[in-house]
C-alpha cells in the first residue's frame, strides 16, 4: 500500500499537481515580495486571497462570466490594499495590527457575506459559476512528456509565470525597480535622493493586493471551482514564509514557493490513502514551512558566526 503511494510521486500526474498547487503560493509569494521591496511587510496576503476567492465566484455568478469574476477579485484586492494604506499612512495606525485584524476576521466576514447571498455557510456549490479554462498550447501540446507538463494548465498558471518574468525585469532592470528597492533598503536615504517613498509604498501594496487576489481567484475559479470556508488554508502564509526564506533573493523566493507546493502535493497524495491519519498528513505542508524556516535560520546563524555575513 505504501509502495503504491510512493510510486505515485514519480509520475506525470504528480508533476502536474505541483504546477497546479504552486500557482496560488507563487502569487502569494510575489505579493509579499513586491510589498517588501519598498520596506512594507504585507502579512495580510491570506485575508486578501480569501476575500478575492469569494468575490471572484460571486462576480462570475452574477455576470455569468469568469473573466468578470477575476476582475471582481482584483478590485477587492486593490481595495483591501488601499484600506491598509489609508489606516496606516493617513490615520497613523500600526500597519501590522491592521493586517492581523484582517487575517483574523477574513473567514468570518466571507462566511457572513456568503450566507447573506446564498443562505449557505459552507460553500457556493449552490451557485452555477462559470470558471476559467485550461489552455492547450499549439505545437507544445504534441511534444511527448513536455507537452503533458506545460500544456493544458489553467490560464492563470501561465499568467503567473509571465508575471514572475516581468516582475523580475521591472524590479531589477528598470529605474522604477531601483527606486522601489532603494525605499526598502533605506527609506530616509531614498527621500534624501528625491524619491517619493510613500507613493512607491502605496504602489507596491496595490501590486501586492493584485497578486494575492489572483491567487485567491485561482483557487475558486480554477482549481477548486467553488468558494468554501477555509479554502485558502494557509497558502497565503506560505507565500509570506517563502519571502522570508528568500530574504530578498528573487529566484530563491520562486524556488521556496515551489518547494512548498511539492509538500502540498505530497500531502494530498498521501491523504488519498486511508492507511495514513488524515490530520497528520494534512499537516505536512505546514510542518515543511517550520522545518525549512528553522534550517534557513540555523544556516544564517552559522554564516554570521563564521563572519561570512555581517550582522545588522
């Protein structure tokens, strides 16, 4: 029984599952990264994904169009980011406390809205919701093995990898990206150089909200095809953790997000086998976050101790 489960880990199905599950975590990680690039730690990724997942389904249902649903999700992501900037930058509230509050009541607010509209406190299964489609890439789809991996994925998956490339170019190869990173390194020095730090921080938070929202609508309009209570299930926090592990290294960010997706895929495959306790298997992705963060912290500690990295 165990051998059959392990053998599944070396199949095309497993690779496809990793690609599917990496998409929302990558969106979350990009959201955390772009905010951190200007010195803002956005820990509200999880709540933005939750709000966007619900509004995406509702928009798709109301207008019978999945693309409109995505736009609804993006709007709620931008509005949530603007809410954070308004309370923190205009009213002087602590941004982290605002984000913690959002994460705390996100699921409850989503369920309340869901119940008011559908009368159901669990899912939107009662709503007939159009979803986004998969895309079979011409020519590539006919290539053995490679076609099975790259072709036939959800549209937002391709968008995610396109954003990864474009964001890298913007952050590291353009004047705008250089100014954003300058804000993150030393905001006071950036102001002295004539950079409008607050404006760039607002921009980065809005982009962060957009990326997190895309991760949310991916879950509800593609992968799971409905909104359900707790559906984000820590994937936003995995994105935040990936950003923490990367410590400013862009491709380490991407790699960390994919590694978390691998553990999620493993947990789902093992959960399909009744021989393994469901609760224990479900904890695998979260335990992997703890282990990786611990290992990275230990490595960094010894690098500092040996004088390879200067302590701040």
